[in-house]
């Protein structure tokens, strides 16, 4: 008699590489095994994503990034947060005027949050729960989450108005006083 197997781990591997300090936006179109769109709007899906130093760590240990939904109870309030995770119409962060799409999930992380993540190699997974009272949990994606170091680090200067002309400036050809060029954004290392 031949041996038979069943594999219930249907999570797909998607390795992500991003840059420290850059805005992060990942849009995923979700389909079932037959290629049909998943009807997430009517089935009340909640999505969660965690990025960790190691896959074997649990709770707050090694947690680098997390969505609010799915954040471990023992996680520190300083844990960096994924700004948005879910469908365009989900309560996880919809914005006015967006097109509602039933099979699209968007993950957004602000640049100031990405700036605080040390460059390195991490692991992540993306899961959903279906319905508020359901016990259906499924991991959709898993893989590496690599953060490359950013070379240029800069802060924006708040005051971009040119300084007032000082006494003694010579008038130009049309009789007006030349002023120094406006200040630009400065790179700070």
C-alpha cells in the first residue's frame, strides 16, 4: 500500500526586500485556488502581519513590526506599528475616496517607522481571521523581510522662506535688491 500525504500548510512564500527609511506599500490581489477573487468585503476578514527577528520567537520577544490586530498582549507600547493592513473598505484603515476592491489587500508602513527599523534580515507572515466570532485563521504569506540600509538620511527644514535682505545690498539691473536664494532641504547624516 502506497503512503499518502496531506499538506495543510498552503501559505505562499513571498520574500520582501525594502529600504530603511522609505515608505513601504505592498498591494496584494488575493485569489482562491481556482483563480477566483476572494470576497473579503462580505466575509468580514481581519488581517494581521508581524515581522520578527526569528520565526521561533513568540509574544513580544523579537517583535519588530506588528499590526494592531494580532499584536501580542505582552508587546511593548513602543513596538513599531504597521500603519495600515486590510482591504480598502476594512476598519483597519480605509481612506475616503478610494476604490473599494474585494480582492485587494494593502500593507502600508510610514517612512518614519521604517527609519527606526535596523537594517537586517527578519521573517514575517501575513494572516487573516474570518468573521468576528469565527475560529478560522489562515496564513496567506510568509518569508524573509530584508531591510537594506539607506545611505541618505535627511530632515526637512521647516522654514523655507528666504532671509530678509540686509542693508548695503546692491540693486540689480531692474532696481530691486537681490536676496539670497531660498534655503533648500538639507541632508543630515
